[in-house]
C-alpha cells in the first residue's frame, strides 16, 4: 500500500522522474512479475502497474533496511501522524 500511495502522491505532485527504494524484494517482485487475478492484492498490484506505465520515468531499486534509515524513520513518523499528508521542511 505504501508503494501505491507513494506513486499516487508523486504523480499528483507532477514528479516526472522518480527513484524508489524498497527493502521488500517481495513487493518489487509482485509488481514486475505476472500476478494471478485472484491474488489477495491483485487490485493494488494492478493499480501500481498502471501507474508505472504512465508518462514518467520510475526506477525501483532494492535496498537493505539498514541502508534506508531515513525512509524508515519517516514511515514510522507517518504511522503515528493523524494527518493524511504532511511535509517536513528545514527552517
């Protein structure tokens, strides 16, 4: 779901080149291999595949969780946040 929401957000912000890091090989594999229509997450996977075919450049790369500490921090912060979207900016 996070991958799907991130792509939707990036598309909505008109980002035309995107580099996505994921520590889940399973998520990456599900979105680039054939998935049975009866798969539990088939609708979400189909939506992600549709987003990836749009007119933009998206590269998906596997990374170790330890190598993605910044993203891990923001995921945990977002899970505690009641707002749908909040920006973090340096002041």
